[in-house]
């Protein structure tokens, strides 16, 4: 019995730490989505599909053209940033005055387009980079380097965004618009330009997430569905547009999935996370950290 | 509402539809027609809620429950679908109430309602995949072939029988749509979709009205799932439940037109014919092409033609019919807090 408890605790600790590592990447995705929502007031249902396109870009550059990972990564980030700006320019901008639900459904259409585009262009095979990072053994616990690296890179990315938002004029303008979009236009800020920059920034975050996720997961056209819905739920749980809330919610969710997966299948971890989300919506509809009305 | 002429046109069209399988017997075309009718019914069920601004992405979940509960009861307990289908509908209805009541009670609307229902269809999909010992997981599930009475098992090899069943179910769906359209509930729900507070102040029980239409919509969607399962005799989590199916419902309903009774049917005809044409045209290379065209159409429709094909067509035919109500200007309108 004692031996069983020892093993159990080690596994528990491993799951907790893996949950934190997973939370880092989820937090990165949530940050991008929250940025778009907070500033433009639009939910990109297709956000995870941008990540999927980025993962394919990484795969082809590294695997097919033999470009080094560290050169391919900035190129991918740039590519997805351009995609984000294009998405805003082509789909969101014409719908800015439409009811929010139409914008949401239009990005739902983009989700279908990107998924089927990937199916048509790249086929439905699972592909991976073929880079196998060593496993880090710590005591009796095993952690993959890929996850650790992703976690650290995600943290660096988030700090960079934070500095951009607080230290530059453009960043200040973005934050000001998220507080009051009508007044800022009167103050001489070009809202269209800011929207485009924000969309590109959101895309760049998706690109960074793609570079990190491609180390851990195989790429296929439907890979977005495995973490897309989770990302939305995290953003809503944290309060749409609330950066700190999204950050906290990412780790809460990652722990639920990781611990749920420890006690049973991974799917039950997801079921638990979804159920937790629905219950939380009723208890705190405006987000985890929102003040009670 | 309905004039003599329109009633006659309906009766004539219906008679033609009933007579069709006895005159024309090509099994492939009948198969496509059955699929169109079943999906039309599912899309109509979705639009019952959707037209009042209650955009749900959880209907994939209700459909999955309808299909899987019926099939599981038949395979494991030997319960005939005649009992299994009502039970599956009860299950879906109960789920709709459990999720819907707090949603409406606590005024969860707009983006938040969409995302809560998204989580709901995510849960159903994951539960089906996780209980793979019973449901076969993502590999799919087949109801056992009936050894005894075909009627008791609700399994027919004959396409004509299925065509008539699907036609009957579809017609029932259209009739329910018209019944709601002419009821007081419609006015209450329209008031709610324009301004929830004003509707409540005018004496509308907002929670109860929303709950009723959600329950009705969920029951019908579960029935569609069960019928689909009985007809195809093979279901996978991805074809009857999940977010993709939910989005498909929204898309078809919007393309056809949300605010007219035959809109979702037109949407189903267009989407299924498109998929089949592309599949035949491109052969096995078509994987993905149909969805690519769907997606592009969906985006274009929401930007340029938010009332859908049939809705816009009817408007053009009778421009003087009536002043369009504010909420019909938009593909789907949601009561937004703070506006």
C-alpha cells in the first residue's frame, strides 16, 4: 500500500507540472484571442486554424526545404501575422458594423475554408517534424524538453507583448481603443490602422504558438479542433478581453485536463474541463476575475 | 396567413413528392433525396431557435444523443427504436433543459451563449469518444441487423419506404415551424430577440419562452439524429455530433434563409447537391473541395446576403409585402446586453 502511494504521488506531481507546461502554450493562444476580442470586439472562431496553417508552414520549411528551425520560426510568425491581417481586411472589416454574431459565423466559415484548404493542399496524412527532443528525467519524473521549451518561449512571447503594449505609442493606442473605441477615433487615432496592427499581432502570436506546438504534435488538417474549442472556453472563462483572467484560466484548464487525464482517459479530462466551464459560466458569467455586479 | 392559392400549391407539391418514388425508382437519386429530407428536418429544427437570435452550436450534441442513445438501447438492451427514439429525445430534451435553464435564467446571451453551447457539443463528442467500449469511439457504430421483424427494428432495405418516412418527418417539421410561426410564442420570442428587458417589462416570461423553443428544437434535432442513424445504419461521432455538424446546421440554414419555412430545406438541397456534385466531379480527389466551396459561400453569404437565398428571392418577388422588421435585416440577431 505504501509503495502504491509513493508511485501515485510522483505521477500526481508529474501531471501537475505537465499541466503547468501545457498551460503556457494555452495562455499564449488565449492572449492572442483576447487581444483581438478586447480591441476589435470580434471572436475569431478560426484562430486555431491559423495555428494549423502555421504548423504546416513550419513542417514544409523544415522538412521539405531543409531550412533550419530557427530561421523557419520567424518566417512562420511573419506568414501567420500577414494571414491575420488579411483575415481582418477581407472578412472582418466589411462586417464591423454587422451584429457580432454575424462576425462570429463568418469566421466560422473561414474555419471551414482553412480546414478544407489544408485537406486539399496537403492531404489528410499526419505529419511531424521528425525532430525528437530528449526527455528530461528529474528524479522519477519525466518531462519532455519540447514542452519545457514551449513553456519558456510562450512566457517570453507574452512578456514581449506586454512590453509592446505598455512601452510603445502603438501599444498604448491599442489599449486605449479597447477601453473606448468611439472616443479614440475623435482623438486622432487611425482606428483602421490599429485594427490591422492588432490583427497582425494576434496572427503573430498564433504563429509563435504554431512553432511551439509543431514540436509536440503531429500536423493534420483537423489539428485545430483539438485545441481550438479549449482556447475559446479559456478566454470566456477568464472574461473575454481580460488578459490576466485568460492567463489564470489557461492554467486552471490545463491542470483539469492534465489531472483528469491522470485518473482516466484524456477524453475524460476534456469532458471534465468542458463541464467545469459550463458550471463556471453560471457561477461567474463575466469571467473568473470579474467583479460581481 | 396562408391564402387559398398557396394552400393549393403546397398540396400539389406534396402530392408530387409522395408520388415520386412510385414513378421514379433510381436508388441513388432516392438516396440523395432521403438524405436531403432528413438533413432539411435537422436544419429546420435548428432554425426554430436560430430565427429568434438563439444561435446554438450545441445542436450537434442533441443530434449525437438522438443517434447514439437509440442505437445503444437497441444493441445492448434490445429495445426497439419505437421506444428507443422517444427515450433518446427525452434524453436530449433533458440535457437542453439542464443547460438552457441556467443560461436563460442568468441572462447568458450573445457570444457567451454561443460558446456555452459550443462547450456542450464538445462534451457530447468527447463522451462518445471516451466511452469507446460501448460506442466504438471514433471508429463509428453500427446498429445490429434485425433478426426478427423489420418493422419492429425500424430497419428497411427499401429506399421507397425510407423516402416516405423521411418525407413524413420533414413535413411534420415544416408544420411545427408554421405552428410556431402563427402562435403567440413567436411574437414573444421576437420581442425578446429585439430587447429582452422591454419584453420582460411587457409581461413576457423571458426564461420560459426561451426554454420552450429550446426544448422543442432539441427534441426535433434528436429525432433527426435517430432517423439518420436508422437510415444509414452507421454513425460516427464526427458525422452526427460535434462542432462541425453544428456549424453545418448554421451554415445551411443561413444559406437557405432563416426567416422562411422552406429556407433550411433550400439550404440542405444546395449544400448536399453541391457536395455530391463535387464528389462525383472530382472523384476521390474531391476530399475537402466541397467544404472549401461551402466555407467560401458561407463567408460571402454573411457579408452580402444575410437573409439567405430563399429569403432574398421572396423579398424581391414581393417588395411591397411589408416593412422588414429590424431583426430580419441581419442574418441572426442576438439581444445584446447594453445596446
